[in-house]
C-alpha cells in the first residue's frame, strides 16, 4: 500500500483474516482488521463516521 500513498483512493479485493472491535477515546466503536490479498497483508482500521441526516458510513484507514 505504500506505493499508492500519494495517489488518493484505491480499491482492492481482500480476504479478512482477523477482526476486533474496540472503543476509541470518544467512546465510539471502531474495528481493527487484518486483510490480505495475493501481494501481502496489512492492518486496517475502520471508523464509523456520521454524515448529514441520519445515515452513517464507515471510513477505512490503512496501517
């Protein structure tokens, strides 16, 4: 993923091999995931983000 750090948003198909949920400092839930594909594996953190209106979405941060 380092090769793409300056290119904006990317998409991938990966296998979820591990997952944990935790609460961050504000008390909201987050997920810490281990994902892998044919080129390797990485840890990803998913935060829940409030959007306008009542809908929410998730934001993925790679590590």
